[in-house]
C-alpha cells in the first residue's frame, strides 16, 4: 500500500496547529488557568512551552519522518528489546483521550444549537449550572457525542489529502479569525482591565506556594495542547518529505498554538469578569456555566455565544481528527486494513468507551486524570529517554535533513532532551501520579461508595 503524504507544507502546518488548537486550548486552558492562579499558571505554562514543548515536539517529528510509520511501527523499527513495545502507549493514550474528548466536543455543538433556538437568557449562574447538568449527561450528551464522532470518522475516512488537509485549511484560519474578533469585542467590555490584570500580572508568591499543583498542571496542559505524548506528531510527521525543515516547522506550530492559547484568555476572562464571575471555580463545566451566564449579561450575548460555541466545536473537530488518525494509521500500516473500515471501527469503539462520561461526569475526571496527568507525561518521558539516550545519533542526523549542517545546535538539542526535559517531565509525572491516586482513593472511591 502506497503511503499518503501531505500535498503542501501549509497543509502539514495547519494540520499540526489544528491538532494543537482544540479543546485543550479553548475548553481546558481557561479553567485550568483559573484553578491554578491565573497569571501565575500562565507564566509557568509559557516557560514549559518554550523550554520543554518545542524540543519535545522535535523528538516526535524526527521519529515520525525517519520511519514514515505510525507510533507503534516507528518505535519498533528504531528500538530494540523492550523499547520495541512502547509505541502501544501512544495508541492507547489517544484512544482514551478521544473517547471523552468527543463527549465534551458534543457539549459545544449542543450549546451552539441552544443559542440558535433559545438564546442564553438565563437568570444567573444557578440556572446556567442546571442547563449544563442537562446538557452534559443523559440523552442530549449521548446524541451529540455520536454526532461529533461521526463527523470525525467522515473526515478521517476521506484520507490525508482529501480529508484532513482540506478540512484544516478551512477550519484553522476560521478559528483564528473568530478568536481575534471575540478578543477585540472583549476589549470593549468595562471589566476588561480587571480581567487583564488577573491574567497578565503574575504573583510569584502564588507560584512558590502552589508549585506542586501548578507544575504538573502546566506540564499536562503543554503536552495536551501540543498533542505530545499521544503519537499525533509522530503520525503527522510520517507523511512528510525529507526536504522539510523540522525545526522551522516546529517553531511555527508552537508559536501559533501558544498565541492562540493566550488569545483565548483575552476572550474568556473579560466575559467572566463582566458578568461578575470568579474564574476557576467551575471545573470541567467552567466555560459552559460561566460563559452562558456571561452571555446573558453582555450586549449581543446571544450572537457572541453562538459564534463562540460554534468556533470551539470547529477547533475540537480539527484536533479530534488528528487523534483518530493515530489509531487508524496503525491499522493501515500494521494490519493492512483499508482506511474506511479502519476509521469506522476505531471511531465506534471510541464512542462506546465515551458513553460512561455521558452518564456521570466522574468518568470524565477518571479518564482525563489518567490520560492528561499520567499517560501523556509518561509517553513524553519515554520518548525523551529514547531519543536522548537510545538513538541520539539517528535523531540528530534526521533533524539535519532539510536544515543542513547545524553544528553544535544538534548536540545542544540532544542534551536539552537528555537532562532538563527528562528531569522536569519526571517530576511532573510523579506529581501527576500522586494527584491521580488521591482522586482514585478519595473522590472516585467516595462516588463508588455512594452507589
């Protein structure tokens, strides 16, 4: 079977940016920022992106382009012994993430429809919370979970050039345009100055007091938003030609993704402060409960709400197709399954795994805590060890393809991967595991005991 490739460099970059710019940026980023101290979290997150995210993205790029294979096949080809088997971790991680990601994405589609049919004329946060409860669980949640997953399957079944590349060339520019427009509108609100102070004025005392919480949250958010640790960038890079400058492409992708994440804060927080709401208090439902309350208070709130929730639905779709592609590419490469049946089979399986999340949100915390706090970070740690200590010469040689002689920069990159990245990621993994165990033994155990 002839392996597909990207038709254009723009297609690859937009696909990678589309993978990064999804629910991680627009749903997860605001409520994690609010929970972890606003500007204090933002500062640590930006440091993580620059010092860890960029070098780690290159790690996945060199593996993918070198082998032209899915994560399982790629690691098996380059590694030996136990290393041959770690590619499965990325397939499993992506499978878990998209199962609940699809449910959350379905909520945004439902909220957009609510804006079109009924508007967001709510009396306050309590009524908004009741609405979120009705949308997030039950038949509504199940139906829109199915609708969203069907859309993802349809795009992936169409292929790399005819499906993914065409879709992202439309979706990503549209997402950016809508976000910039919403941020400009947020600037006109009276509470914008207060919101910007909260978002952009870090208190270092907050970081010092809460680093054990902020560090793993920032690491998980960085990996989640850049689609690292789940094999997406290995898979996308496997469709590249050898003449591509990986460092240049990685810089563009990281820059665009981070810029969009920051712009999201300029959208969400002015809306929250305009409605007199406290950031970070609503957990997974933060953006729904808080923003629907805000949209009922601000001028033109109904139109703004429809645009916002529709934009997030588009962003979620651009990200979801990348995750499904990881698992589908495995079936195509390893088992010679045709793209159409592979897409349908994997998509249906993910849909089934996501059903418990439509029943009770404790399953969202169960899956997200495992995938984001543990598996993504663990996958990134294994890849850093693999590239930095097992195949450093191969990795450096692959990085030079399309760049030319990079002299000592290749060695600098390898040593960044070998020590700073491994140390920071290992600490983040430890803290993430501790946090997840606490969730299992306290919140989840309490939920089970109450059944």
